[in-house]
C-alpha cells in the first residue's frame, strides 16, 4: 500500500499529527495529496545531491500542477483552482535551488514514516495486552500522542530554522557579490535592487511564519504543562496520600519524570531557536523586522513556562513516616525522621547537589 494511502487510514490522533506536519507552506497538503503517487516514485534522496535531476523533477512538478489546475478548471472548482495556482507561484523560489526542494520533500516523507512507525508501535503494544486499567491507559496514550505532536512541531521548526539560515546566507552572499562587482549601469542596478527586494520579502515571510509556528509551539507546550502539573502530578500526589495509609497504589515517578524531562528539553530547544533568531537578526535586519517586534515577548513567555515547569518538578518522593514505615509520621519531640525529594527534570547539566533549608511553621 502506498505511504500516503496508509496515512489516510490512520486513527484521528495520527491524522492530527499529519495535519500539524503539513500546517506550513513548504509542501502544501493539497500538493502532497494530488501528486502522492508521483511524489513517492521519485528519487528525492539522489536529487538532493544532483542539481540536474533536481531541476528535472522541479520542472515535472510544475507540469503536474498545471495538469491539476486544468482539471479543476474543468470541474469548476474555484477554490482548488486558486490554491493550485498559488502553490505553483510559491514553488518558484526553488528555481535557483531545486536541490532545496528535493531536500524539503525528502524531509516531509521522512516525517510521514515516523508517524507510521509510531502508529505501528502502538498497535503492536496493544496486541500484547500488557497494560494498566483501561481509563489510565487511555489517558496515558492521549498524553503520549500530545508529546509526539510536540516533538514533531519542534523538529519541524528545527528544519525551518535551518532553511531560514540558508536562505539568509544565500541572500547576503549575493549582496556581497553585487557590491564587489560595482555595477555602473543604472538599469542593471535598478533591476538588481528589485531582485534583492523580492529576497527580503521572502525572508520577511519566512521569519513571520517561523515566529507564528513558535507561538503555536508555546501554546501546545503550555497546554501540556497544564495537564502534567494540574492533572498527572495531582493524581500522583493523591495516590501517594493513599499509599501512606496502606493503599496498594502505584507511586512510581519514572513515567512522570520522562514526561517532565521531555517538555523541559523542548523548552530548552525553543531557547536555542530564539538564540538563533537573535544571531540572524544581528547579521541582517530591516524596517518592521518581525523578529525585533515579537521575539522579546515570546522569549519571556518561554522562560516563564520553563521556570514554572522546573518549580513544579520538585516533589517529595517519600513522605515522612513512622519508624519501620508503619503509617504516616506522628510528630513527637526528639523523634528523627527522613524525607526523600526528587527533581522530575533529569538532565546531566542539572545534576548538581541540592541544598535544602528546613523550616517549621506554627
């Protein structure tokens, strides 16, 4: 079965991941859908290294879009006719870099395979019938799917940042070359300035798109932190209270630690993305630069989310109890007790000795 056909048959949770993957203009879902058979038959990996092959595939892609456009004209589908024409115009940016298009399509096909692999793995696990209670498993699966969606968004932005940097480097190289050539002809200079303005416009759109995707990523992260702190952690604390009085509840923290660490890791990556945007902004800026206007507020929000997550990740793993562990602690004068704490965000960089100050309130 073709890859795209398999993706179309996945449960809603995975088709949602697919919608999130194609929620960008690099490769519109309409193009992927209508040209799916042709796309999957091409050697994109070789084309990414072979300029002539990449250019040939680029030309065939445009021809296929023309065919689809003619089809929608005949079917009098106004919306799709408009969309296909717009997609073709957007693909013109690859005229000078067809290998970039091959790399982009190759990347999307790879992300699709990851979604299929994830769905296959869940199906295999379900077949084993080794799971906790149904409701708890459903909740965990839902959270795992949200984590997978977040991971996918981070990887997509990572790819976008790479493309943005390459695009900016190419533009700056062309500007430097133009300055060195010292063109005198006014007509040529005017034409070249128009070309540079088009490049700036594309860079501006890419920066706006990247910031928009980062904002969506922060929204998703905020939602996940809310679930982890206000639901999963609270439920664990409740199980811990019951376990203190003898209930056989599961109070292991390994799964929570995995989730907290993953989200914190993604937030650290977001900080790196903002650092990269700073670096690109120092190299090239212009009037109404969206990075200068939007990044400070977004970075502050990301730092707040990370700070709140780290604070919430500090938990009391083992509550004070009576000697020999017989029930919760009853405070008495001159009776020693111990307590075990744990930080649920586990990074080697954060592996420092903690100093704890003990204070007794009234």
